[in-house]
C-alpha cells in the first residue's frame, strides 16, 4: 500500500521563505556599448510590467518572502579624483549605483510596496557579482584575481551599494554575499590572463582563505559605516557539494573569528547527478559542520535551476529543503530574455520577455506558485514521509503565524498514483487544494474533509498543494 504522512507538530527548522531574483547587467564587458538588461523590463510597457509584478508580489501571486539583488562591476569604473583610501571614509559621490541597476531597483521597490501592502515584508540579500576592473590584478572586467592592496576598496564598494539601497531606495538589505560562484577557478585560463569565455557571467576567484579574510574584515567596517545589522555571508558556491568539498565550510569552521562573524550560510543549489565537471548535489555536510558550532545559523539557496519548468523543478526545491536543510530558496532569474550570450545554461523561468515587447507566462510560474505561496516566512519545515520514491512531499507548519498549515505533494512518475496520506499535528477542518500538471495551471480542486487520512489520486507529473482550512 502506497502511504505518505505529514506531521505538522514535528517541526524541523524555521522557514524564511521562497524568493525572487531580477537580473539586469550580468555579462556585458562594456556597459556603455552594450547596456544589458537580461530581465527585459526595459522592453515592456508599464502596464505589462505592473501585471508581472502583481503576478509575483500581489495577493494572488507567488508572494515571495526573500529577494536577491546583484552588485555588478560598473559602479566605480575608476577610483576618481580625490578618492580616499581610508577604510573609515566613504564618499558616495565616488560611485554610480543607478546606471546599471535601474530595472532591478524598480522591480524590488515595486515588489516591496506590494508585499508591505498585504502586511508582509521582504528580506533582501545583495551579492557581489564582480568587482570593478581596476581592483583586479588583470585590470579587466571579470579579472580572476583581487589585487590585495584593494581589499578595503572592495569592502567599501559593497558597503556603499548597501547604504545606497537602504538610505536612498528604502530597500531593507539584510545580508551582503561575498561572491557569485567564485569557487570555480576553471572558468579562467590557468594563468588568469583573460576574462574567460564570454558566455560566463561576472565573477572573481574567491579561494577559501579570501572568504575567511573578508568574514574577519567586513563586520568592523559595517559597524563604522552604520550597518551593524547587516550580516555577511561566505558567498555563493555553485552548489552545496562544492561548499563542502572545496574547503569553504572547513576554512570557516577553523577560524573562530570568521565563524563568529558569519551572518548566514549561502550557496547556489544547482544540481547535477552526473559525475564530471558540473557535478553537484544537495548534501548538508558543510551546513552541518558550521551549525555544530553555531546552531543559530540559517542557510539559504540563493540561485537554483528552474529545471524543465515542471514537477522536477519543485522536486529540486524539495531536496534543497530536506536534504540540504536550508531555510530559504531563491531560484535563478524569474524574468528572462534571449539576451544571454551563448544561451542561458539554465533557461527555465517564470516569465519570458520577447524582443518585440511582449511576454509570456511560462509553466515554471505555476509550478513555483504551488510551493512559494505555501511556504511563507515565519513558518516551520515539518516532517514528511513517503514509502514511494516517486511521491515526494514538502510541509510547512503555521508555527503561530497567520498562514495556514500547508503541504505539497509531488508525483514525479509518468502514471497516476493513489496515495493515502496521514496528517497529524494540525487542527484543520479540511483542505483547499490547488494543482499544476501538464494541461493544468494552478487549478482549484474540490475541498477535502480532514478525518486523519486523506486519499488522493495524483495525476502524472503533478504538484498539488493542500492548504489547511478551519
């Protein structure tokens, strides 16, 4: 007999939410000649932009709880005349934070307004995509190595951007992440003489020792510049396998100061079960190592694939939660164009913008809606079980929030599956159901009464969300 269970009383860890990411400048080596807007809002009319924002942040939308913003290399093309290298002095006039970030800032401002209008808030992480060319040894955009004499300048670069977002844009940045896939030394030639292939996005090589150095360095500088409440993360390796096996978790665990200063554990969650150059899995060993000394630490996936924009996308989210043991997940760019040089290696998304100024809602939107609305900030991850590897579950307990207990059931098989589901730890009088599957986009299903067991037939390749009803 195929059986599954959900126990809302057996809570595993706090949940910070699922998230959203708008990508603007990401690859262009010369922004003046090629002002890239990968998200494509610049191509749309205001009515279409507002429609997309409503579908993401509105009452009936995805309702994300966390968001990511990139810091590209073009905010300070040169130090500029009169620039002070004093770590304690920050000159806002030395930076241009506006030119390359117009649509990303618009996206987050509008989203934050909608989120707060429904009584919620966004937690924001900003990630260094890459430093200005002059801070690298190669003195080129996407140069491989940071010049050691500019470590304070790079710290100020991140701090200036964060202060701008908080003070000028009223965007509540909570965390600064040190790098974007900076563990991947193979993206440059062995001698580091060029920027590597043009299809790669911005980057800088960040060995574990450099991450530890900045974890020690940054908090004091944040304090000096009035950002005491902003946490530092160790940057974002491509996946949790690399965070562990490339030595990042070990390096932080061995340095008591770096470990004490760590505000949040972060990594991308790109999964590849095929052994080779791009192998990556959802292991939690690096997270476990740090939490053994700092049980308070939360962990976020700050980019992950939309897969084929189907049930397997949600299955990757499931594994990120229950295998990597994370507290939040932000997929890669939720709005995309065809403007990725060489083609985006992760082409799934929620919205596709065309060059003619039209857009489409992709299947990924509806599959993501199944889980994003269910797992709201402040809830808790709850215990689930299934004796069928093709039936997966994700459960979020209300945990004294106003959000209802909810669980998500996945059928990754090619056939319909009848499942008996035992639900405990909730006082629900019944469940409201919504489903996405081939041919169905977040459709409402008949109410199911709660009597301890639910018998449900899941269509092939389907994702169904059960919301507790009083």
